[in-house]
C-alpha cells in the first residue's frame, strides 16, 4: 500500500472536473488502487475519497462509516428520498466547509472489488457521503452546490 498525492482544486482543477470512466477490469491494479485510496483517506482524515482525487479517472470510491470501510466500484444512485441540509468539506478543497442540500436517503447499486453487484442504502451522513463521492466521479465538487459557507452570515 502507498499514500498517494491528493489533487487540490487550486492546482488540479482540470482533472477534478473530468468524468471518470466505468471500471471493467477487476484486477490486482484495482485492488491496489482501493488499498491506496483507503490509506490516503485515513492519512488525510477524510471520510470518503474518489479515485479522481488521487488522479485516477476510474469510477471508484471508498467511504468510512461507523469504523467500516465501504468500497464501491461503478456506483449509481438508483433511489433518492427526502432532503437534508448539512455541512461538508472535501480533501480536494482545503479548509472551506459549507452547507449542501442532499437527499435524506439514497440507495446505490455498485460492484465490489471482485466485480460482484450489491446495493446499499444510506441515510443522513452515509447518504451525504455517497452523493458527495459519486459527484466527484462526474467532475462535480461540493462547492458547486454549496448554499453557503460555514461561518458566513445568515
Ligand atoms: Co470530496
């Protein structure tokens, strides 16, 4: 495993804005990418990370939830319910935190590192992180959707 460099909006905006590609090969290279993403996320105190944030344009995300690590390959939101406004930050965006409206609950279908299909339903925090990371795969950052920055006047 290795810690990879995290792309930042001020210098790597071009790659962060690209659409990531569907993963077709569930091989050793994918496993290594997942392990490195996990290590990189932990090292940077992140709660989620998308492959594009380490400069790899593949539809791969890793999320930490309740001390468990979730790996989602080719994730796709298949159901959304409700609304929830809360704060977000991002390893690629520096110190800015802000309020973003997300669904209260989402169901996502994805594949695991071996290529097996699964679905996961998340509420509140997990729904938020899933949406945030899936946005990364489409070149979208939370600052694009931010209602207001934390600490800004009402
Ligand atoms: Co992010």
